[in-house]
C-alpha cells in the first residue's frame, strides 16, 4: 500500500514543496502562539483560567 502511494506521489510534479510548506505553517503557528502567551495580560489569563471553577455562572440545560 505504501509503495503504491509513494510511487504515485513521485509522479506529481512539484510535490517536494508540500513538506516545506507544512513545516512553515507549523512553525509559524507555534511562534505566534508563543508570542501571544508571553504578551497576553496577566489579568486576562487569570480570568480565563478561573472560568471552569466559577460557580456563579452555572446554567442548567
């Protein structure tokens, strides 16, 4: 099965660019996430982390 997929993908022109694009998207996402975590305000992080423990806003379905 893998041999069939590998041979089929080798026949596609320009296929070697897709792993590079995937790596760039992956790297860019985690750099942006890293930047957001370190620049986010402490009050916002504390408020978001307390949401699951907040019993004042319980809603019944």
